[in-house]
C-alpha cells in the first residue's frame, strides 16, 4: 500500500486557496493543514463551513502543528507572507509549490537558495496549457530565429494592475531562450513611446484590459508572406488550482532543485 502524502496549504482563505481545498479530492493528496493569516476570523473555524464542496473535517489554523504531516507545502498568499511559507517548507524538509506573484529580487534568491535543500516549483501560471505553450514557443523560436518578428499579445480582466502580465513575460523569455539571447535587451513594452519603425530582433508586448477575461496569451511569429500564431485561453481560475495540485503530486520525493511547470509535463 502506498503511504499517504500530505499537502499543507498556506493562504487557504484566499480565492486560490479555496479552489485548491475544493479540488483536493481530485488529487491523490490528503490535507495536512490549511493555514490562514494569524488573527484571521477563520482560525479555528471548520473548513467545510466556509468552502462549499470541501470534503475535509479539519479546521483552519494559523500555525502548523509540529506533529502535522507535511509532504508538500503549497503557497498561494501574498508577497508579504511568501518568505515565511518558504522557510516553513525548508524547516520541515517538505517540497514547496508556490504561485504567489509580486516576489522581490531577495525573495527570488531565497527561492533559489531553498532549492539547494528541498524540491521547489514556483510558477506565475500553473496552467498545464501554458506550460505546453511555453515549450512550443521556445521550439518555434529556435526554428525561426530572429528572421521572425515576434509580438506577444495578452488580455486580462479590467482589475489587473500590472502589464505586461507575468505570463506574457515568461513567454517572451521562452522566445529569447529559443534565440539564445537576453529578453531585456530586445523587449519593447511601450511602442508608442518609441515613435520609430520596428527594429530587427525586437520582441514586442501588447496588453489589453477588458471585462472579466481570466487570461489570454497569443505569440505571433510573422515572416515574409506567412504568420504563425500560438495561443492559450484560460476559461476558469480552477485550472490554476488543478495545475498546482498536479505539480504538488509530481514534486513530492524529487531531489532538491528548482523545477519548472514544464518539467511536470514530462
Ligand atoms: N501562479 C498561478 O497560476 C496563480 C493563479 C492565481 C493567482 N496567483 C497568485 O496567487 C496569490 C493568491 O491569489 P488569490 O487570488 O488567491 O488572492 P487572495 O484571494 O487575495 O488570497 C490571498 C490570501 O493570502 C492571505 N495573506 C495575505 N497576506 C498574508 C500574510 N501576511 N500572512 C498570511 N496570509 C496572508 C490572505 O489572507 P486574508 O484572507 O486574511 O486577507 C488571503 O487569504 C497572488 O499572488 C496571485 O497573484 C497565481
């Protein structure tokens, strides 16, 4: 019989946290603990009272019991609380999966440092489709080189504040990797400010903000007389939770290291 594997969720009261709690039964993982912000009104409350569809009889907690099982710690919280979650995973020797965005350079290096001791996946987008798109974009870029003009177009809901999206930038990095160049040196995020013709090798970004769009990304490769477009549309936030759960199942028991969502695809 296979030993049970336990997920400890940090940021459990958030939108992603609640999706993960609801979708957990679709995975092979059991809930070790659901952690919320210290002082949250949900501390000590039954999870099932707040998350419809959650099939667990535990309560929300604000700290991890030293005796609680933790095979993987998953964090979908906030930049302010990310480092504490990472430290907890290191302390427990658990795998770490995080989708928290807005990390500063120090937190990025904390992540790399922790990966010397535990297996880690951080991704700005846990969609399985985007992971595959990234791979296809890198491959197309490698084949076409700088002979293709590349423009990356992303659309998100009207509330999104940053642009271009982290995923658009991630796709730009895949284009740059395919060409073996550094994205920063060729990225154009504000063409209106340039007031000049397109320069060879540029990788352009355009951002649309409208309605309730969850997330759409298109990478256009334009050659003389032909165009190739690779696109992904996200229909529901649950897809990120499903992808994160798949990553959590995959990473448990791996050697220490910094893995990518693409690695999870195999
Ligand atoms: N990688 C992906 O695929 C993906 C997909 C969606 C979202 N995200 C990212 O995941 C994160 C969470 O997204 P969300 O939509 O679930 O946001 P959310 O609904 O705002 O939830 C964030 C949760 O973090 C908790 N939190 C905030 N500060 C905290 C602190 N100092 N200590 C402990 N807990 C704290 C909040 O607690 P309270 O409820 O008490 O405020 C809340 O429950 C964001 O960074 C978002 O950009 C990533």
